[in-house]
C-alpha cells in the first residue's frame, strides 16, 4: 500500500498518522454538531474530545506494551522507536482509558455521563473507521493468510520495515472489514443520536455492535500475543465491552418501558 505520503529524502508524512488525525477531526465535527443540536456547550464538548483522544492514544499504546511485553522486555529500545510511534496500538485499551477520562471530566463539569456518551458514539465510530483505512494503507493490524478472491498482497518494502507486514502473501483485508462495519455503524448511530432517545441507547448500541464485529474480525487477523483459552486478549476485552453495551441497552429499555407504562 502507501505507508508514506510525500517523501522528500528522509522526511515523509505517515499515511496512518494523517488519516488518524483526519478521523479525529471528523469525529470532533460530528460530536460538536450533535452537541449544538441538543443545546449543549460545544466548548466543553471540544475540551472533552481532546481529553478523550489523548487518553485513548495513551491507553492504546500501554495495552500494546502489556500484550506484547515479552517482545518489548527483550527489546526495550523498540518502545521509543518510529515503528512503535506509528503503531495503532490496541483499540480496546484506548477505549478503556478514553471512557475513564470522559467519566472524570463529566463529573468535574457536573454533566450527565450517558447523554454525553451517546453524543460521542457516532463520532467515535466514524473516526475509528477512517483510522482503520490508515492501518490498511500502512500495513499494520494486517490479516491472516487468505485464499479468498478479495485477498490483498502488500508489496511496499516500507510496510515491512515499519509494521513488519509480510510481503507478497495473500492476506485478509481485516482493516477494511472493520472500517466498512464502522462506517455503517456511524450512519445508524448518527441517525439515532439526532432523535430523542433514552440516555445510554446510542453508546449501548455502539459497544454491543462494534465489539461483536471486532470479536469476529479477530478470527481473521494476525496475532502475535497468542491465544488465551482459544481467544485473543482483544476478543476477551470485546466480550466485556459487548456485555457492558448490552447492560446499557437493557437499562434504556426498562426506562422506556417505565415511562410508557400507564399510571393509575
């Protein structure tokens, strides 16, 4: 693919970084637009986005180090390498720290957590979808061996050098599987978020649907961490997030049922 944009000598713009930054900006635009629609302070929402983004990036990298600690313990210099800087990290790890940062911020600002989380869900799906296209371009988070007609073959040596991508081997475009699912999810969630809804409904749908998609995509991804009881660590985390999303949906259903119930 194209890991480097506009290379001039040793300088280049990493495709992954450019697309991740674009995804963050698009997600911010969507979230602030929803905030204005629901008459919330867009400045507070923008500040919250910045907290969430930085916390998410930190958490994704920390989870990557934790999952691959055996590798980094033997090669500590890799922690500060260019390849590590450009690596996507573990999204679920970033999601955990992003949620914690959001929870802390909304408590500090005396805001309700679930309505804010609902506003963030569509932008999160959109930003992640664009970021996954960046992964595809860079060759990171690549898929397992694939014999299907839509298999992709990486041929750019930069992808192998930066991300360790195997060259010339047919692989599942696992990054695109996830990106397509996230774009569809964004469209559904955005329509939900614009309409009146019980708080927790949108974030509940996001956590449940995305985690289910990620759980199955993991079966066709390359794994370096090994499996735990037949599943990757990311799959175990996806199951946890799916259960959390289902709990939010059950809560929202009960709230809606109590409001609709006739009063004697």
